C-alpha cells in the first residue's frame, strides 16, 4: 500500500503525518531558526555617539537561508519514502519546501497538493491529512 504523507510547515516547525495501512504516525521537527540572528563584528565610527556599523545584512540573510536549507533537508529526509505528499501551512515555507522537494530527483512528482492553512493543532493536522487522502 502507498505511504501517504501530509505535513504542516512554517519556518519554526514541521508536523509530519504519515499514513500507511490506515495507521497514522505524527513526527515533529523544529527548525531552531531564529528570524533575526545577531552577528558579532562591526565597528563604531570615530564620531562620539555616532551610528554603529554592525555586520552586513547580507551575512545575516545568508546565515538565515543556510539554517532554512538545513531545516528543509531534515524535513525531506523524514519524508523520503513517501509515495504521495501533501504540503500545507501559513506563509512562504510551504512553497520553499515544495521547490526543495522538486530539486530532489527521487521525490520529484510526488507532491499531490500545496494548500494554505492557518495554525493548527496536531489533531487537526492529522484529521486534515486523513480526510485529504480518504478522497
């Protein structure tokens, strides 16, 4: 029987519901990504009480993107043996994960849906996945 996976994802956590032979298992993956990473470095100007020149914003963005890429690869590893994948959640994370999955040769073509959804409890997520794949 096919292994069907539905996952609710945002930038903080992913809740993965795997359904196989009518049994649902739930797994939580936390990203540990901080939205604003404070980098050490930078310098002050010679002017007293002048502006502080902190480390470049580009470095901060690159570090954030790296953390997200690590998070998405961990999620992809957890759903690697899925035959059908449903992705839902608020914000941009679902689209970013979809693009990361499509870059993976062995998972390409297994996404059956991408939907917007608000914050949900684990029970609501599991119920949504069961209902979606019961169709």
